[in-house]
C-alpha cells in the first residue's frame, strides 16, 4: 500500500463526543501515514473542542469548524475541496460513530493503488454484512439500493454506502458546485456520476456495525429526498436517451434521402 502517504480521511461530526476519540485513534492505527480532517458543524455537545484537543497533540489530525449544521453532503464537499487544494492523492469518507471499521482502510487503499477510481466499502456484496440492524432497517437499505440501481441503471450494489475512498483527481474533474443532495442521496449522486463518467468503481466487502453510542442521524427526510431525487434522475435520463436516439434516427433518415 502506497496511497496512505497522501491520503486524507474525512470524519464529519455533529454531536459525536462519545465516539470521536476512539474512531480517530483507530484510523491513526490503521493508516498511520494518512492525515485526518475532522469536520465539525458546531456540535453543541463539545465535539469541536475535543477535536481541537486531538489536533493539538497529533500533527496529522486537523479540524475544520463550520458555523452550524449544514448537512453531511456539504461537509464532505468542504473536505473534498480541501483535499484538492492540498494536492492529496486519495480522500476517504468514514463515519464518526464507529460503524465503519478503519481496519478495512489498507485493503481499500490497495484497490486504489491497483487502479480503482472509487472504492466503496460495501455491505451488500458477497463477504459484506450488517450487524445489529433490525429487519426493517435492512429492508429499507436493500430496497433503496435495488431501486436506485434499477432507476439509474447502475451496477453498484451498495450505492448508498458511506465508507469510500476516492482518487482525488477524479473528484477534481467533477462539477462539485453542482452537487446539492445530502445524506444517502449525496452518496448515490457521487457514485452514479463517477460511474457514468466511465471511471472504475470497485466494491470491497465490509462488516457494518450499528453504532452503540450517540444518536443515529438517519430520519425520514433523508429517505424521502433520496427517493424523489433518484426517481427524477432516472426519468430525466430516460427522456434524454430517447430524445438522443430520436435525433440520431432523424439524421440517419435525412442522410438516406
């Protein structure tokens, strides 16, 4: 593994005081040459102060303070811009709550070294699994991924997954200012855009463990946003494809006269 020397691991936080110290320590142990950027949205529970304390004792840990809760997607976009500006090779998304195991990072970064442009830590490929989720949560995730794949004609099995390693030049080639979705839908939009552009997407099996501390940020609004945006994108692309085929057919017919 060579990519960890120019890797930035993004850890977005909002009220993650109970889990932050542990997840940063686990990241540093798994990829000691990587840098960590904690992106805190003015957490009222003191997460930001703890982040500053961790950064003060570890030169590879930095903190980006934002003025308020602006959403997961906006936090990651801020981190992506930081990675692009500072010329990192790889940027990683990981949850602060410990549900993603940092021990998977070396294998994910190896896949980037081998030519992947986006590596997704996938729950729904052979070898992947989820622990401590109720049946309803599993059904929502599986159904959401299936619906997204069908509507967007994607080959990605876990397109909503939030554990990822991106090649930074790939992100730099995208119009990040045009990304407006949040939560699960942010993950869908980025992965689908990269896949459509012809970049190489690889899924690495992980074991996802539901958080044991703090409060989940999942709510009905995130699921609703994802549903309508995926539907809109899928319908829009089908209309665009039909229009393109119709125009091509008209040109061919005109050329044959």
